[in-house]
């Protein structure tokens, strides 16, 4: 059994792992930086987001009561789970109540990515009950086939190369060995499509719950989140109790920050908002929806000095920015019992010991406290402060107790105690600086750096700058009491003479003149591999597109096209979901200029299925309905049963961060804009 430090060394020495991690980190950081360029006020937004999350955590009981009441009013079945065992029992009971009567197979659950399910080890528990559970996110599916935990909150298979995935699919799925990523993705699409269509239950996580309306918001890029919430007759949503926002306006703010921080997107491909269970279709009976709200240590964490960690919106940005995580991957973050922490990286090093106690407290030592995690956090969590609290032994009202200095070697603990004693006595500290300077000179007389050996517990060796021969304290005027140095001169702030400091000359950026809403919408969607066509005759434009693809049967939402013209063109249409159809046509309630998104809502003709199951999605959008941004469209979904903002065709980058278009949702999206 490897220790934490041995696992770290193993990860650092693994050349294949280092190659995979470098590719993931570089592209994530670049993507985030580019996405934030389109949001010049992102720092102000994150301060607002911090305030909202703080308010929710502070008044969590009130917001939960409001959220639960609205969901019960919407026909959703609510379950409260105080711990992992209770949440697991709830899922098992729902599965047994809705089990298939067939003797051919076990009850089948199609599962979308959920970190809470990893937290409670749900899959393992279900398998013990002979309940088949299949991960449908491509990265999660890959690690499930390997019998591993995810190594990253956002990119579960970030630790693997394409060659490893190719070998896995060759061995497990029986396909010829190939490293072609589109082929590997298409294979997963084919296998998992059968799972979606035959599953008894769909299970998902929850990104946000909206207290005001009871909406459950789920974000995915591949389309698997939409599949598990739309196709099976039963949907189970598993949610951490803190994942709430007060209203839809606050949700819009969070959605302007989360995708940019997580994947470098302005908006995820599918931003779902679910209010009520869906009506029956030809694929299933009327839907039953269960919402499991999990505590599992959150109440205890909320009452501790680590409660700010509950503000986290699970974007994974701190993992990508952390210089330690970037060298290790999530599998190196192990507890004393050698179990892999469900949440790795800077945020995981706080909430893992916060949720599960002393077993994971050593993770807080795997941090340089450089502050990069705080800088990129979209809700401005002070992670370095929280990490130092875990190291010091965070405790509040005896509700959360962590041993002081856990995770350090015995020699390191002795050194830290000595240092603490010296640092609290100024004269003793000054003397120690002189001895330190002499000591480091003797260790490294010809170099500006000296190396701390591995036996001290500080890593496996670390280079540090040599101590200055003359400490800073002795170089500054000893009479400096109230003053500060300004441009090399001593200034006394206690007098009325305020120094004239120069005003920095900050150039005002030349912002581009905004395009028309249609131009901006077209640019954004085209950049995402979508197609936009302006037309005065959408029916004829659709007919021409279908004929060019050799298609004559479509899923059509009512009152969208001129159906008599379709019939004259020998185009057959249906209102019922049919997975065999290649094209679906829906109305777009609105478009979003700044992201290239279209809004589709549930209604007659099953438009949510028409925009999901076929390989080609065609949306008809009125030019006058193109709105500036997501916040301007939120009121349109308030009274809907279910709605989704669609931003381009389905996509994934779960294999070596290589973008691949067309996963579980449509491979193409065509928007015909009509000037009314």
C-alpha cells in the first residue's frame, strides 16, 4: 500500500501521465483566458456571485424550504438524505419500485456525470444490489470501463492518452484498435444510445437548484444529461443541499461564470432547466421525477470555519491552475486508508476532510499556497486561507475537528513547532535569520540556491533561494514606526501631509462597435460549428436542406413550417419521438446574440425530443427574437415544464482534450432566421 508521498512520487515519475496532464492543463487555461475576454466585468461578477453564494449558505434552511415547496408543487418527489447510506437506500428503493419485470436483464440505470454520486460511491452500492448502472458521459464511461475513479471534476479521463483509450475500447468493446478519436467517440455513441433507449431510470447530478421556481439546472456538452432526463420513464436527480441560487437572475449570473471557468465556453452546449416531470410519449409513459437532497457532512461544514468552501460551484478551475495538481492528477490525492478522494485539488483538499474528516486532512499539505486557485475561482473563494485552516486544525463549536498538523511528517511537525516559537519573538527571530544566512552559505557557498533534503518531509527535494546576508529588517531604518517607504523616501502617514502619489496612466481600451444581434448570433454559432441561414421562406429552405441530405422523413414540431408545402415536396413528418429519424425541426423561442444559443421548450409535438434524438437539429428562429444575452431570456422559461438553451452541436473533449463534434446529441444544428 502506497503512502500519500509515495503516490505523489509515482505520479511525478509517470511520463505517460505527465504528457496527458500537460495537454489538459494548457488547453483549459488558454480556453478560460479567451472566454473571459468576452466578459470584461468578470471580476465584478464574481464578487456578486460570492455574495449570492454566501447568502445562500448563511440562510440555507430558508432557501431549501422554498425550493422544496416549489418542487412539490411542480409534482417532483422530494427525498432528504442525511448521509451517503440514506441516499443510496433511497436510490435502491426507487429502482426496486420501478424495476423491469423482464427476466432477461437487471434494472438498468443510465447515469449522467455526478460528483455527488462519486462522493457517496453510488455505483458500487447499486452493483451489489444487481442493479446495472452505466456511466454515459464519455470520460466517465472510459474510467468506468477501467474500474477507476474520475481524475478531474470536469474531465474524468484527463489522466489518459488516446492510446490507452484505444486499447481499452479494443479490449472491452471488441472494435479494431484505432487511435482515431472521432471513431472512438462514435463507438461510444453507438453503444450508449442503446442504454438511453432501454434504461428504466435516468440518474443525473444537479448544477444548480433555483429556490424561486424549483427549477433544476443541469449542464452538459455531450447530450447525455438531456438523454437521461428526457427519455427514461423515471428521472432521479441527486443534489448537494448547498447547490442553490435564490432566483433565475442569480442563475444567469452563475451561468455567465461557470462554463467559462470550467471548459472555456461562453455557455455549455446544453443548459437544461427542469420544472415538472414530462408527459408521456411513444417512447415511455408519463415521467416520474425524484429529487434527492443530500447533506452528508454539509451541515457540519457549514457550522465550521471552512464553510466558505460550500460556495464552490464545481467548475474545476482551481485544479487547472494549481501547480501541484497539474503534476499529480486527482488519483494522487489519497487518504490515510489509501482511498482516492472523491474531490481532489485545492477545493477537494478542503471539502474532502470537511466532509469525511481526518482521513483526508493530509491533502491540504499538497499545496504551495501560491494563490493561483483563489485568482481563478469564479466565486472568489479564499482557498489558501481555507487550506491553512485545515493544516492548522480547523474546528468550530466542536462540530468539525481536524488534528493540528495532520499530513506532516514527525520531523516536519517538530520543525514547525520550533519555527512557531521563534517567529513569535522578534529578537529571537532576528538572531535566527543571521544563523540561517550563515547556514545556507555553508551548505551552498557557490550557488544562490540551496536544497532541502527529502528526509525533512518537504517533498522529495526542493530548491530555495539562499537567505540574504543582511535581513530586510536591518536594511530598513529602525526608526520607521508609523511610516512607509514611497519612492525610496520615508513618509509619515500619521501627519496631515499626504504624499502626492502619481496617478497611474491606464489606457482606455478601444472596444469594438457591437454588431447587429443577427450578425453577432451568426458569428457565435458559426464559431461553434453551427449553421445560420437568413430566409423569408423557411419551409423551402428546410426542404432544400433535407433533399441535399437525401432525407424525406422528419420529426416536426406543430405550427413551425408550412406543412402543405412539405407534403407537396413528399416530406413525411411525425410528432412522435423516433430514434431512427435523422432530422428534427423545432421552433426556437429565442436566440442569444452573445453565445449563439437557441431556446427550446417542452410543448406539443415533443420538441425536446426533436432537438435531441436526430443527428440533425433544425431550429426556426424569428429575427426579432434574438436577445442580447441569457439574462434577457430567463423570464421566458419561468412557467415552462422543461426548457433547454442549445449552444451548437453536441461535443466532447474527453480524450486528450481533442474536440470532437457529435456525441449523444445532434451532430449538426441549422438555424433558419426568419425576418418577420
